[in-house]
């Protein structure tokens, strides 16, 4: 029988803020997965339509581009909460656990700062795109629509990174 590669029951935090963040991050990840499934079905439909009846979906490349960015950003907070990001520990494997823990705290804090800066800058960019009426070429979709889900995703990523830094700092169960 096949075993699950990842089960996040062990990753559920004890603290209320941790449980709320975990549920929010998980919701965003599920939405990202649904987005990817819908995007794959749209691409399949477009490819089949192009091959069989010479009628692809108009603007499928625009939609794939926009939805890919949205799906990636929506999955980042959950990845941070379960500590699923890639860690390059070639130089730190021989270091004591205490130092590795401090490096993890530092990395989480850097991630939080970067996420909040991205949130701020994407918000400003989205406001600018909304103001100048920028739209996609084929479908004439407002470009700022693709930015709208990224703002809360990066904010949630920053909150998740702060939480994981706090958990590592205090030694709480996460």
C-alpha cells in the first residue's frame, strides 16, 4: 500500500494564531491547486481544439501566464508553514543544532521582510495598473486582476515566516 508523502497533521500548531495561520495557508494552497487544475484543463481544451477543429481558446497564453503567477504565490505561505522550502545546507550540516536553529530563524525573518516588501510593491504596482487601465492584448483583461490575489498571498507569507521564526525562537511546537 502506498504511503502518503506528506501528511500535515504533525505540522498543526498548538497556538491559536498558529492554527489560524495554518488554516489560511492551507486554504490558499488548495486554491492554488484548483487554479492549476483549471489552467491545465483550459490548456488541454485549447490544444485539442487547435488540433482537431482549428479553434484554440483565445488568449490561453495570457490566462496561463496570469494564473501561473497567482498559483505560485498562493502556494508559498503553506510551503513556509510546513517548512517545505528548499534548504541548501551543504555548509551547515556539520554545525551544531543551536547554530542551525539560529540560521533558520534568520532565514525566516529575511523571508518575512522580503514577503512584506513584495506585498507593498505589488500593491503599488496594482494600483498603478488599475489607474492607467492596462489590459491584456487578446482578451482585454485588466492586468491588475492578476495582481489582486498576490497581495494577500505575500502578506500571508510574511505572517507565516514571522510565525515560523517565533516558533523556532521560543521552541514552541509547530
